[in-house]
C-alpha cells in the first residue's frame, strides 16, 4: 500500500525525496501542466486522473493508503476534489500549502482578488510582465492598452492571442540578479504575479523591489481543505507515520 503525493510544486519534489530517503512507499501524480517536468524521486503518474471517477479508480487500483496534497496554492479545484474523495473513501488526507508572501519595506504591492482587476492599475502603454502562467492569460484580455510579456516554461503551441503581447520562454529557477537584469532589459513597468509563496520563486519580487516596480499581487483563494500544514517539516512528520 502506497502514499500518494499530489505534486506540481518544489515542495512536493522535496517531500517525494523524503519518502525515497526514508523508505516510505509512495508514488506521485502530476497533472501535466508542464511538458518536461523535473523528475521526482518516487514513481510518478502523468496527465491527471480523468475527473472524480478516475481519481477514485486510481486510489483503489494502486491501493493508496493516504493522500498528501502538495499541489499549487491556486489549484483549488484539484484540492477540493481530492479532499472530498479521500474523505468519502475513508483515506487519511493532508494538505500542504506553503505560506503566502508578505510585503516588506520597499515593496509596492497592490492586492488583487482576480486577474481582471489588473487593468485598473496599469497605465496606457505600460510594459507589463505576466508571471502568472499561460493558463491565466485569457483573463488579461482587457489589457489592450498595455504591452504584455507572458513568461512560460514551455514553448507556445500558437501565436500570442493579441497583437500587443509576446511570449518569453524561461525555465526556473531564476536568480534575483537574472530577474533584475531581465526587467531592466525589457523596460518592465509592472509585474503581475500570483501569491504562490516559496523562496525559490520570490526572486522576481526581490528584483521588483530593487527596481521600484509596481507589483500586482493576485491573492490565493482561501484553503478550505483540512487539515492543512504550512511547514515542510510537519509534512515530513506526517509522512513518516507511513513507514
């Protein structure tokens, strides 16, 4: 019987390594948002489950004994479904969600609840760096008055949807120095980012602070799945009980 790690974050990768290092029988699942994700230390299934019934079937077929949900903080639909089905099937469930970023001295953040709110805070002809991923791009259709740069990991399958924008391909991690140099080269005025938390991806925020850039911070939806841990060491302790 196996622990299932719902992956897709750097934290999930570390937790998978913890399982491998401590002889915890575990497997992981990746939804397939990135075409060539970094390899995990446990057997990994790619491409999602095919809805709720598919998830139920997977849990039964692989004799899953517990579920650790370490998906992205904005993957709230996956989290809700996973939580409900695990409880329905009587399986122990734990949500791991790293703490949200908080502004500090020198930061110029504006908190948003939805991507569509960004337009009200962007001046005409401003250069806007969208660090929110390709799946969020349709929500910025109302930014026709600005110049858009959308960074994504994989090469696009088609042209940018509007004439005022372009894709920028880049695979993390990015250092603060790299991000600062990039923002200078592109003459970025505004950074738009989801509040995903985590140290590795905070470098763009540090670069924005150093350059005095406006940051439009899209706040994450509240975590409704319980129980929920925010420290990786506590998630490791929870995993350790399944040795």
